[in-house]
């Protein structure tokens, strides 16, 4: 369940932080669709992560993320 369905507040699924900004720029929605043959074949996971939790997750990657500025 997406956190925005709880009283119009966006909450980080990782740490429980509530978005500071009305446009939720400090919390990122994440959707993962699992492919054929994976352990979670056919499932889609949806959750929200704050900037701190995203950075903590990405810091565990063995291969660095690709970064591009808009």
C-alpha cells in the first residue's frame, strides 16, 4: 500500500519520516516489477523512500549507480 493513501501524507517506508514538502520532493516513489523466472515472478512492489534511505540503500551497491543531472 502506498503511503499517500494514509491521510494524504507521504511517509518513507524505510524510516517512517513524513514528507516535509507539500509536493513531496524529499520522498521518492519506487516501483519494482519482477520479471519472468524471478523469485517474485509477476509481482510489483511499490514503496516510498526519503533521500536518506535512498542514499543508504545505494551505498550498499557493489556497482556504483549512474548519475545524471537534469
